[in-house]
C-alpha cells in the first residue's frame, strides 16, 4: 500500500464543518493564526458576527493560557505581515492580563497608529479591564511620547470610543517640552499656546474661514493633511485639487470617486498625475495596498483612464513575486458562500498565480462541477476577475477528481476556498487518490479566506500547507514553501520578540 493510501486510511475525520460534512481539526496554533488572519468580526455565509466574535474571543483566551509566547509572535505577524488590525488588538488586550511581560515586548509592534491605540483601549474596557493597570499605562505613555502634531490633526476624535485626548487623560503622560505640553493640552480640549503648534493653529483658522480663498490659504500655510481638511469642512473642487498632490496612495485610491464627482479629473494635468501615482511600482510597494483594494476601486469607478490605471496597478503589485513553478494547478471555489469580497479576493489571487506560472498552469473554477476558466496571459487580472461569478454548492474534491480523470501530473495544487464542503466527496479523499495514482509527491496549498475552525486535511499530512488570509504575502509564502521553507506556524515561531 502506498504512503498516500496508508495516510488516508489511518486518519479519519475528527469533526464536522458548519454544513455537517466531515472535516479535520488542525493544531491550536494554526487555528489561532487562522483567527488572526481571516476573522474581521464581520458576517460570513455560515456564521454571523456574534458567533465569530465569540469564537475569536475563545481562541485568544485558549492561546494565552496554552502558548503565550507564540501568541505574542502571532499578534505581531498578523498586524505587520497580514495587515489585520482588530483581531491582533483584541489579542493584545487579552495578553496584557495573562502575560504583562510579553505584552510590553510587542505593544509598540502591534499598536502602530493612534486609531490602533483607540481601538485597543476600547476593547480593553469592553473586556472589563478598565484602564488596564500600570503595565498598560506604561506602554500607552511610550506611545503617546511619539505623538506628533500631524497625528493630533489626523486622528484626534476618531476611533471606537477613545481618542488621543482620552488616552492622555487615562495614562497621564509627562510632556517632554513646552510644545508637547501645548499639544497634550489641545488634545484634552484645554486652552493651549497655539503659537507653538502652527498646524493646529491653521486648522482652527480653517474652521473659522468664511470664504474658499481663506480656506485654501490656511490649508497651504498649515500644510494640512487631506483627512483633517475633509473632516473640518466640506471640500469644493478647488479644495480637492489643493489636497490631491499631498494625499497618500491609499487615500488617493479610496477617494477616486469623490475626486471624480467633484470634477477634479476634468483637468488633464490632474488625471495624468493620478495615473502616474497609481502606476508607480515603488510607491505601491511602500504603501502596501492589498490587491483586492484595487479590485474594489475598479468596480466603483466609472472612468476608462482610471480603470486602465487600476488594471496596471494590480499587475505591478504582483510583478515582483518569486516564481512558483509551471506545473501548478489552481482551483478557485465559486460556490454561493464565496460571493462578494471572498470571490473578489480569490479571483485576483488565482489569476495572479496563473500569470506567475507564465500561463503554463491550470486554472479551473469549481462548485459541484469543474469549469476551465480559460485565462489569458495578456488580459489584465482585474478584467478577467470581473467576469468570474458565483454559483451552486461546494464539492472541494471535484477539481482533484477531474485532475485524476485526465491523468494530468502537477507538482503543486493551490485551492482557494472558504472550505465549506456541502456536497460530493471530500477534498482529502480525492487528493489521496491522486497521490496514489499520479504523483505521490504533489504539494497542496489550501488558501483559506474564512475564519471557520475546521479543515479539509488532517495535520499529519506533511505535503499539505495551509495559508490563511488575503494579503499579497500569501503568494510569497506559497513560492517560498515550494522552495522548501517551513509551515506558517513554524515561520511565526521563528520570529524574535
């Protein structure tokens, strides 16, 4: 009996998924990474917000008790490599109670901007921890020592319950100099010497300005950031044009529709400038904008030149990834539970994977049946992703059985799915049969973009790798693993605190 058949016959399903089909339980550490990298506390097809929140809370508590060292490293990884916010902040609040020493080591690696601090303090209060005690106040003080005038303008008054002024009242930081003292007093709503805070003074003058000319003067004089201006006054076309060239790349992407409605792109110079910004490879890499954000903007913006720029931006985002190897089969779940953001993300990733194999891989769509996506190496990722639609139920074994039927030998199988089997044969049964009859060494990569705590493959399988979430690091991780790198859990464990 082959290794694949022995493995499959020896490992029986250990649980059931949310649709009642057999599934497997992965390690607690892996489940924790899944929670951090996929659970946005929003609704999914099979679970509502309250259920997801309860599951996530339980995972944080279990990991804090079981393996707090791994927990601390995972929080840093999820915030910086996975580009997630709320789950790492929730975990940080739990860690502050269980292991204040580890909490202190990672606080400033998880709380990166004032809105992180606001959400962290709100979560802490929601968990019944109040202000968190001296260990928390010490870290909040360290963070507040770095608050700049820019941060004061951009973030004060924002967040879910706490603003910077509230944080100052909570931690009572000692100002380093007169300027910081004035800044803290301003943030607390007290009288302050604004002569020491020229940007703050410009903002207060902007709020009182009664003509567009005066508004433009204070924006220019104070070099006021776009978020501050749009929060203080209603921008006109002229004001949007003044803000255009100082907006960060992500802000520019988010405000394309507003700029379009305001008539900013009636100017050829403005349009040319934005296109150059959106297609600047170095700027895109620095901004770390997730590819699906471009896909969302692409769906919302009705302007041919801007849509062309967004197509190019996605191609550039994936352009510097390592090679994956040509003998790859890519399977994208298009069942009904993948509708909306899941399909948008999955389609962009699958097409990017296809292009990285120089068009020599397979790219199939599946629900309960299998469909060749007929991808093009030349059409843009966004153009092709826009044509992919959801339908039907889910049989995750279907594409692997079709691979076996056609006797196609591949070295890697990449399946992008929410893992919710609800008909047909299980994925692992089909994978084991394929390994027994076609290629015993084939590696399988399951890109799971949902937070359900069950799996299609048992942890004993050394040639199957789970990747969670939707950042562009997913593709990098697949490429590295093909070249012999460790599992995602091992990668996080190797991080230094």
